[in-house]
C-alpha cells in the first residue's frame, strides 16, 4: 500500500524527484532542468520542418505516434549553430501541458541540488545575454555551477500557438 502512494507523490514532482536536475551542455555552459519536467531522452531523429516559424523551432518529430515540436536550445539562446553529431539528443519535456523536444548538444548527468545551493541569477552585467531570461537560478554543484532553466519561458506565446496546433494534428495529415 505504501508503495502506491509513493508513486503518486512522484508523479506530482515531490520527494524522490525533488532537487534532481537533468543537466546538459550548451556552448561552454551547463544548464539544468528539473527532472519532473523531463519525459524522455531520445537520439536525434529526422525532423520535419515547419515553414515560417522561428529559426530555433527546428520542426516536428514523431514520438510513438505523437507529433512533437522540437526547438534547438543553442539557437534559442542565440548561440552559434552547431552541426549535430552522435552526442546530440532530444530531451522531451512536458511544459504547459504539452510535450516539446529540446535539441541539446550533449547530455551531462542527473545532479541533486539542494534548495540552499540555488542562488538567484545575478542582475548585474549586460541584460542582452541570450539565455539569461530563461534562467531562474544558479545551482552550485561541487565547484561548478549549472544555470537552472524555467521551461515555461523557453517558449513564447507565438511558439505555443504553433505547438498547440501541432499537438492537435497527426503526421499523416500534411
């Protein structure tokens, strides 16, 4: 009986998942996403382009019969585009009750970061750094830091309308 209630708690993002972050590399920096947002991690696969969308929206993939839009994290952060290789993969996340794929150049590891090791991002310096508006905190892990992302902010409202319309259709209705 106790086990079922534990599983329920896990799906709400409490206990075992609390404080755990999936980290990945983009450029020279490491970013972290709360593990509760992560649905699955898959190898890069063929992406169907969507015309007239932002350059960082790479297109659509078919994941087990579900059509999912994918965005290139490097382009979203205004970092230079990088050729995809065998370490490139897609982190499928649940955001605003939708599934979205994030193309990242390299998965790092799952780390645990206690709340008291998370600092607010610095407000000093140039405000035009591409990824700062998506970062809600800086997580200290040993002698390194991870920039913690707010997945809700990775997509703007226009992107969301593209994503919503995509989530309503299936791959063979082109």
